[in-house]
């Protein structure tokens, strides 16, 4: 069986975010990964990350501020806690 899709993206962090946003806009998206789940070759492996607003370049600060509501939206859509803020 052949299925047509509008966009094919990788399953890394950027690809997953892109797929989510495209699907929200009604596009048909296929997400592919070349390695097994939780592989060690990606740039974002492991269970913890730092989310911060303090950057030397104000463009990164603006992007972080823009992204926080999107993290919360993704949590609401998925029913999972994805970002825990401490301190």
C-alpha cells in the first residue's frame, strides 16, 4: 500500500517539532528515524536539559521566551509533563 504525504522529516528534536507544527496546520507528515529509540548518536540524548532565558545574544533569549508557551501547549496536547522548572 502506498500513502502520500506532504512532508517527510527526521525524528530528531528539530524534526519532531517541525512535524508537530506542520500536522497542527493540517499537513500530512511522515517522521523517519535511522536509528533505534534512545540511540546515542543524536545531539539531544539523555533525560535532562537546561532551559534558560539568559543568553548573551538577545535573539536566543527571544526564542526561549517564544518557545515556553509552545512547550506548555505540547504538554497539554500530549498529556505529559515535558518541562519541569525548578529554582
